[in-house]
């Protein structure tokens, strides 16, 4: 079955979902240890969360890129994620979706979150034909993320390394079996560009 072009998929329960981020050890390790972000984590900066494990692996190079050596699975409330989507704008202007460029810019300045759709990735990190959501949180959204929505933080760097090792060895079946079970999130909608 072909996945819809724009669909939010995540590891989730009825009340929570898991997103991924990668940080330097100075931020990632204390966050995983304490279950919250340390003081070095800046609440006034935009932070991008990704429900797709494989998109995060593409972005952080399986936890090998400088400053992204610690991969975190951050479980947040579904209600918080829904609030962010309701207060989000597309990260770029799309003719036909926005009345004009100036209207989009005003909306973007007012929004607490930014939605970006990027090609989903396979185990070899090649692009797939459907898109994966990234959600940028700033201002109120970033503060709520860190202080209200956070349920748990786990260091999944060992899992990333294990899956990467299996992929390099050509054992895609075992690698696939270790992936988080990301399923469509019914009832949650995000701004999308025009249909492909």
C-alpha cells in the first residue's frame, strides 16, 4: 500500500507520541539522564522535532555528525503536539496555499511553530516518494515543549548505532525489525503544500 504524500507518522500511544532530536553529548546526555533538558538548552531558540526515526538518522548521520552525537527519543503529550500543529505555519511560501507572500510572512511571524515536509528516508537513507513532517518550535511552543509537554527522554544512540551496523552489513531484515513502529496519527492535521 502506498503511503499518502503528506501524513504524520510516529511511534505513539493514545496520549503521547515520540519525536527525535540529536544534540552534542553536553546537552543530550543530561537530558536523557534527568528526563528534562538541561540549562544549556536554550528555550528562546527554535528547536526542530522529527517524528520520523529514519529522517532523524538522515539528518544526524546515524549520530555521527558533529554536534549531533547523542540521539534522543523525546516522548511528548499528544495534546501538546496538536497545539503546536494548530499554531503552525508552513516554513516556506506556497503559491495557491497562501494568498500572497506578504500574508504568509505575517502569518509566519505570528506562528509558534513551523511545518516543513521533507522526503521520508529508507534504511539506506535514500529519499522515498512520500514526505515526513518536521516541526520547528519557537517562543511559546519551545517553552511548552520543554516545560509542559515532555513526558520522557531516552538516549537512543545505541539503537541508532546497532541499526546502522546492520544496514552496513546488509542485514536489512534485522535492521527493519529494530525500527520504531511509526504509525499514522489519526485526527492530527498539519499545514501542507499544494498536492504533488
